[in-house]
C-alpha cells in the first residue's frame, strides 16, 4: 500500500469512527474483519478518494450493513 492509499484509509477510519461514535481501532477491526477494507476500500481507492467525506462515510456504512457487520 502506498502513502496516498494509507492516508486515505486513515481518513476513512477516522471519519467513520466519528460518525459511528466508536474508536478508530474498533472501526478498523470491523472494516478488516468484514472484508470491506481489503475487498472494497483499498482496491477502489482511485475512485473513492474523489468523493466527499459524507458520501464515503455513508457508502462505508452501507457496505458494513450489507456484510452484516453493522446493524
């Protein structure tokens, strides 16, 4: 993973943690365990990083709900 992708993942984890009122560690573990991190967020960095924070957070919440990691 390059620096830009790592920075984006860090931004996403922090933003999602704020939205869900969870710690960044909890959010990272949830993204990783559900496969959203490795199967969606990182591979689609080129497209996702062009969207705004609100869209990304809503998109990740939807992905987590579809994976059953979030109710």
